C-alpha cells in the first residue's frame, strides 16, 4: 500500500469519524430539547395534580358538610315523626277517631 493510499484511507476514516461525531451531536441536541419538553410537561402535570388535589379536598369538605346536615335533618324528621305518633296515639286513646 502506498503512502497516498494510506493517506486516502486515513482521510476516509477521519471523514467517517466526523460524520459520526456530527450525528452524535445532533442526537444529543434532540435529547436536550426533549428533556426540556419533558420538564415543562412534568411541571404542568404537577400543577394539574395539585389543583386536582385541592378540588378533591373542597369536594370532600362539601360532602362532609352535606352528610352532617343530612344527619341533623334526619334527627329532626325522627323527632317530628315521634311527635306525630304521640298525637295520633293520644287521639286514639281519647276516643277520637274510633269508628
């Protein structure tokens, strides 16, 4: 192999190495861009989850208040029914309403 052939082979190897290095640099640049997008998306997701968590807490508080109110309404309804039963029982025992 002559020196010119060897030199030509070295030049080809250097060109191939430069091409590979350029492709690697482009690939790394894409990875950096994708990581930036991923970071923004993760931030948006975190914000959304935080908002959802706050809304869930608000909903839970609302449901708890509704249940507490319904328990109070149920107690009042039971008291009203007991009073009505006492009135009906009293009327029956006094002879009112007998056929």
